[in-house]
C-alpha cells in the first residue's frame, strides 16, 4: 500500500497505529468491584487501580490489548463479548 491509496480506504476501514501490547480479556463479574486480565495462557491477574467502568451491577468480558507506555497503561478494546 502507498500513501496515495489511503484516501480510498477512508469510508470502508478504520486504521490506527500498531501497538505492541499484551493480548488479553478483561473480566468483571456482576456485583463485584474487582477487574481481572486473562492472558492467552489462561493466567488470571487482578487489576489494581483501574478506573471503574460504568454499571457495577453488570458483568463484562472484553477482548483487547493491554499497552504499557511508561506513562499511562491503557487497555484497547477490540471486541465486547459480554456486556
């Protein structure tokens, strides 16, 4: 692909920078205030200090990538499996 081809994709695709993070699921169980990451090896890690998502009464299962950039950690969501 060349720069000249980018405008042709503008209406059909979303493009973003390539991130180098860890692919995982973010899990929050109903009526719990705890959040967990589950990685590709099925290792479960509790997340501390995460900004809370709305709807504490709901469960979440989000597929995404956890990116550490040295300043702020970010979870980029690819897909919402359960909300």
